[in-house]
C-alpha cells in the first residue's frame, strides 16, 4: 500500500493522520511519547494492530527522551499512560507490556547506553515484523472460509491503515477478490468517525474491488435484499471464551447474521486475544466524548444540550461468531483460548 500508516525516520515517528483521509495525506511528526499517545487517543491512528505497533515506537521515544530519576518507575508510568489512552484494544497493552518487560530485563538503572537504545529499538522492530508475518498468515487462513464469488459485508476499517500491513478482515477480502473468492463488498459507513466511509472505501477502491458504501442502519435491508453471503469483521479484544469487542455496531451485525443464517467471522491476530479475561463481561468498553456524535464536520446536528451515549465498542457473544481466524488457524465455537 502506497499510503503508509506510520514510519520511523531520523529518530522520529511519523503517523498518518487518518482523520484527514481520504482527502489529504498529512503526517504528524512525533518527537515524544506524549505525541504518540495524543495520536492514539485522538484517533489520528486507529485499528488495534496499528495502535499496538505504534505504541512500541512510543515506548522507545520515552526511553530516548529519559533525562534522570527513577528509570523503572518512569517506564512503569509511561506504560500506564499508553494502556489507559485506549483501554479496549488489547494489542496496545500487549505490545506495551512486552516492551516494558524487555526494558526491565536489561537492568538499566539511571544511565542509558547507545547499546541499550539499539537493543530496545531492535525489539520494537521485531514486534513490527511479527505483526506483519502474523497478518500474512491470517489472510491465508481467512481465504479458506470464503466460497467462490462471495458477496461480503464488513464493518469499520481493518485494512493496512488499521494494521500497519496487509490487514485482517479487509486483507482477507481484498486478497479474496484477487483470487476470485469475493465478487462484491458492502461497507458500513461506521458512525461517528466514518472509518468505513473514509478508510475502507478508500482502500477497496484503490485495490479495484467492486464495493458500495451503506449507512449503518441499512445493513439488515442489504443482507436480506442483496443476498450477502457472509459478514467479516476485525476485533479489538477477544476474551478466552471467544466473546469479542469490536467497533460499535458489530453486535448488531452478528444478530442479523444469526437471523438470516449467514456466517459471521472475526479476523484478528492472537495479540488481540486477552487470555487474562474469561468473558466479554470483563472487557472495559471505552466511552468517548459526546461531541464526536453531536457534530459532523464541525456542524452541530442535534440540540446542543441533548444527552448522548457514545460507547466506541460493543461485545459480540462467542455463540454468535461462526469462526475466529488468527495466524494460528481457524477456530470455531465453542472457543477456549488458553
């Protein structure tokens, strides 16, 4: 993909501001770990795998910029800041904890050497490469669930922009089109950030995949009238029993899939599976500022004092999920990730 979601250059992390897509390519130059946190928190970068990898570079920036004091406590506090900025996406804490544990293993006291920095940066790059390889395996497994000439519906954005490489659900869909397994794609617009309208349509159209955007509340009609063969989504956090948190609206699609007797697939790396939690009841759902719903392109669309509920994610019960596809294979209900 020509438009890189992020890249490292001259000791700085450059993050593509996805809020400006598809109309403008603008990169935010991150000099500090706080810059990276702001990009994650304010949705300049989004998508669980991409957030994970970016947070790794953010941890490295924190190490680079360390001046003096209790180094271990400093890193602990930085890690907490990262994990709290988008609490639902497990890839974030997965990578942050991995980098934190590696830093601790180096037994750095107060003074960082060039060799220490080199080792930590290498670890970050290793995690990015692991993510890339996992995504490629995911897509190969995902192709096995598709029938020839499938009509697919997807939600939010799960392509290279969200993952830093080929993508999860959208990676399967795009590669499926290339191999004759996907003939048409319906894309939920995904309110209020419109990731489907702005990002998924952008990636599908650039790849030459026949597609059509629909508003989120058209999904039932489209599934019934347009003969959708399956629904494929990504995931932000998966519990041990398979309950899956994903962009708000995913649970609704799972219910529609059940009623219409079509498969509902979740595609995600194992770094999205939180084996510390038993079920979806333990997943913390992020609630975002109500202004994101009240305004569209800066224009107020309801009464200024209207009450708003704005959960960024919902949880789909495992029994509604036909299969979960990871780099380790295709898993079917009942799930038990240990």
